[in-house]
C-alpha cells in the first residue's frame, strides 16, 4: 500500500461471542481497526481475501491473518517457551487447546532445546472440551469420551477444522504427552481446586489445563519433576 492508502484491520467475530469479549474488541475500534460480527466469520474471511494475482482493476489486496494456519505465528511463542524452561525440573506442560498453535510452537521449541542440551524431553498435553475435541480424539488413553450434546462452559475451544492436527499429534506423541477431553464437571472442579490452593479465580477456559492434569493423574500418570498448567483464556 502507498502512503495515501492506509492499512485497515478488519476483525471478524462470531455472532455468539461472549459479551465481555466483544466489549474488549469494540474498545479497540478506530479509523484503522474495524470489528464486525457474522454468523460464519471464517466463510466471510475467505470471500474477502484476495491476493495480488486475483485483483481486478481498482481492487485492493486483502490478506487473511490466521494463526491457526500461518506458521509465522509460532515464532511469537518462543519467549513463552524460554520462560517455561526456567522452571526447574519441568517435565510436562498442559495447555487448553483450540487450533493447537500454542502446543505446536512449544513442542517444536522444546524438541530443539532437548536436542541441543541433551536434556529430558518435556511432555506436551493438550486439553479440549466435550463440545470440540478433534485433536484429543487422536489419543486413545483418555478416560473421558466426547459428549457432543454437552455445551462446554469453556467457550474458547471452537476450531473443529483442526488444520494443525496432522503435524501436531506426532509432535505431542514424540514428547510422551497426550490429549485430554474435559467435561463441564471436571472444569468446575478445576476452578474450585485452583481457588482453594492458590487463591486465584480462573475462567473455565483457563481451567482446561488443570482439568487435563486431573484426567492424566486419574489414569495413573506421574512425573519426577514439575508440571505446568497454562492458565490462559478469558
């Protein structure tokens, strides 16, 4: 774009987005940032995206920014991976997972770090919900099967397409990790346990990692070092 043709960022969201999340996005709006709600935002994105070779006279290039499909997004998690590696004797990380981008990035970084330092591989465990579990379905040891009739209280897990699944599952298996499905009951229990032992009041999305750890311990998994649960997601 030229100097007279400024870049506009369009944020496409679903019509059923949680009100408090919509409010935060609306607060960002200005002349160069627009927010719009759609029944099928992904389809709208595809219809609007045009590369330079697809442009007609007078049309402007429109690029899609999707961390779920763009490996450039993985670079942004390197600082998080380094921070986790500062935890003494870290053995496993549990992550609430939608697209799998965070898990993908951490698994790749930990694999390289383990090879470079001849250190023990850190397990990556992904946790999904009864409403959406395409990646967790690839693992057979889970004690909970998906119940698609239960609408999960962890509403941030929505990626049914699971673009990263083919590459991510072997990465997780190579770490010795797995995939887990959290029910609403286990998520609620995880929230209560976290508040009881840390004083933190976390959201259902944040509690997924703790619920996954609960599932893993119920199957008999143990570790000889630290286990980290990623508390993230509004």
